[in-house]
C-alpha cells in the first residue's frame, strides 16, 4: 500500500486560475466550424457561437482564452476583422493549410465569445509583420472610453462601451514564425512595442513578452536582464514586463515522424509520459534564471502553448493539425497540470493548445455533432484547484516503463479552496497495475469525501460513433476512518478526491 500525505498546515502559494487557460487560433477547424458557425447556421448558436461548445467550456470554468494565435497572430491585421462581415478583407492563411481566411471572426466576435464563456481575453499582438501604431491602435480601439479615432470607430461598429483586456502578448514565437529574431534584437523590440500598449481608464493590462522555445535558457536570461527591471514611470510612461512566455509540446517523434495520436504501443506511451514530465525540469530551470533577476517573482512564467503534438489524422489537411485524443492525452494533461500547480509561485498562466479540433483539444466537432475528449474530462476533474492554495503533499512512487523511458507511476497535487475543501488530483501512469493508497491528512479533520475518476485503456478515446466511451464516473470506494483514507486507483486513471472538514 502506497502512502499519501497531505499537510493542510503547510500552505504554499495561490494557484492562479489562469493556469487552466486555453488557446484558440485561426488554425484548421478551431475557430470556424469548431467555435464559430455564424448566425445563419442551422447549428444552434448565439450570435454565431456554437451553443454546445460554449456550454461545455463554461462547465470546465475556462478562466482565460488566448487569441488569435499562435503563428497566425503575426500575420493578423486586426482592422481586417472589424466592420460588416460581408465587407471584410479575405486573405490566405499562409501558416495553416493555405485556406482562405475571410475574417468573419474578428475582435467583436472574440469578445462576444469571451462574454458567453465567462472568461478573460488574452490578446496576442502582431509584432512579426505589424507596426507599433497598429498595435497601439488596437489597444485604443478595445479599451479607450473617450473621444478618439479608434474609440469612435469601435462605436461606429456597434460597441459603445470599451472592453476589459487584462492580458496582452507583445508578439508570439518571435524566435521563429514571429520574425526569426535573435533575443538581443527582440528585447529591444519588446521595449519599443510595449510602450504603446497603453492603459486607458481603469483597464490594467498585464504585458506578456515572448519567451523561450523549450530549453532556450539564453533567451530567458537576456529577456530578464534587459526587460524585467525597467519598471516605473519614465517621463510619464510605464515600462513593464508582467509575464514571460514558454512554449513546450509533448511530441515524442523520431525519423519516422511524431507518431499516431490513436495507434501506438507501450513504448510510445511511456516515451510520451517521459516527455510530458520534462515540463517540470523546464519550469525549474527557467524559474532559476528568473529568480536571479526577480526574486520577488513579480514576472509570471506564462506557458501559453503546451500539449501533445502527434501526426495529423489520416486523410485530413496536414495544415489543420487535427488529431484524436486518448487516455494517453488525458494523463499528459493530468501530470502537466499537477506540475503547474506545484510551481504556482512562478507559473501565472498556461494555455492548452488548442480548444477545439486542433492538437490536444478538449472538444471535437463534426458538423452539428460535438464530443468531449478525455482531456476535457481532466480539466473538469481539476477545476477545483482554480484559485486554491497549494498544500504540501507527497506520495510514495516506483519507476515503471522500459529502461529508456521510465517514469514515476503516481503523480499528484493538492490544494485548499476558500471554502476549506481540500482538492486532491492523482494520476496512475501504470498500464496494468492498480495501486492501493493510504492517505493521511494532517492539520484538518476529514468528515466526508467525494470522488470522481476517469479511466480506460491507454488508447481509449471518444469518437462520433461512441461519444461517451471515456467519461467521468463517481468514485465511492473510499474508506475513511479516523481521518485516514484508503482506496485503490486503477491503472491508466486520473482521479479527483474532495475532502470536507
């Protein structure tokens, strides 16, 4: 029997709810067909937004949504996406599939989506092919309440009041698709562009700089050295970097490619798990550099692109990045979210790529049909951590898997909400071995427990012939005696337990 200990007296930092954020790019069928179908569609919608998708996103309490990209952001010119939809410019989406982008989903539509979902907007600005003026005008258009050309244009387009825009990314992947810049150059570009991301009225904007690709620690060092400490008013203008991004995809490939999202063996499964757990190393190393410059942790690490990336589904457009979603993806999500929780002193936001029909999506659509993926259910299990206080926790583990891909078999995190309920999330990465758990809670009595579980074979998935093959189930086989819990977690499973005082 494995021992699990939760110490309610040893509290850590608050888990920012934005760690459970998502990402929607103009890529494949994420926006069009996935989220936005237009008001004339026979698919039930409100102002063009799919009702079923919006309701599903509300259920998992999506806190923040990043848009419009991704690589698409650095070829997106926001004025093409405002005004009457029939008069908007059409363009070729050169990054993703070479299809026509008609700009029918633009700023007003995105803000409407956020209102319906109940989440905060995170705007990615165009640094790669855009101008400083263009970026400044967009911020003014969205957030200024006075008399100005951009505010007047917003009103002419049907929106009287400004929107609240709390997060603004100054560029995306500027080391690659966002301009192929070296960090020394981008650091100066960031200082320049962020100057014109102005704060109007009561709207306060957290400015997020483009950070490293995976383990480019030099990028983090230069950005922190040149950009983090130039704070405070300079001639009445505030220079600030509130967040630094990090992109990392779990993509266990080789000469033959990334591998199938749905057809894989035990070796590829454990390879994927090992790669997913690398997120902990990356956060530790980037945080170590950030701590040298920012010991008070005022600059958040924003992992605004993460998730699994496999070969596209057979017969689909390679540029659409459509892939299936299995229990393997669910376990990647579980261990990654546990890692983010454990580093909540530095990680202030994360955004799963992507929301619908792209990469590790939480929802798949096919015409008027919609299904929830195993990853969706993990976000449902973990939503209780949002804005909770991290608690010290530990569990006995053993390493499993083939020699080159061994991983700890159990992975957890624990937090306490404002209502004093303790939320525990636990993943068993073993493919064939259940584990008996003895859970001791220190510092708080336990009067009752509630449990939910997601489990299935490693390649089990939902499809449009069987949408509920993998779904959440109530877990009741928990014995509580003198504040000690005993239960068994099956193999290939993710579990949530709520402990009530």
